[in-house]
C-alpha cells in the first residue's frame, strides 16, 4: 500500500508493484524494469525464468498520466494505489505462469 503520492515515474510504480507482489527471493524467476524508448517511454516490468518463460507487463502511460493530472488527495492516492495493485497482480500471475 502506498502512503503518499510518491515520485510518479513509471519506475516508481514498477518498483512498488514488484515489492507488493512479495515474490520469495529464492524463486527461480527474474524481474526487472525496462523501457522501449528514451526516458521511461514504453516502460514495462519483465518477468523471466531460466526455462525460457518471458512476460512483459506494460506500465500504461495513460494510467500514469491520469495519476499525474490529479491534485494531491484521496483521488490521487486511490488512482496510484489501484495502478500498483493491478501491476502487482499481473506480476504474481506472470510468476505463477513462469513456475508452472
């Protein structure tokens, strides 16, 4: 759960989502943040395994923009938290698929 509107970069949301997913440190998967363009354009979380599994989870620019356009307050908190929760759920699913 986020406690305040934090740095609204894609990497901040990606890091928060990976932490929220609570994947055991010894799980045979790797997770990292990447981007397809300059800065954080086309940002994503990538989940992979030694067995060849690879899943890219996009950090949607439209949702980031929506969070950035809100003034501080409960609406901003709710939008940011929902984005982190959604990304975290996708990370958990990707890890489960990687380990299957």
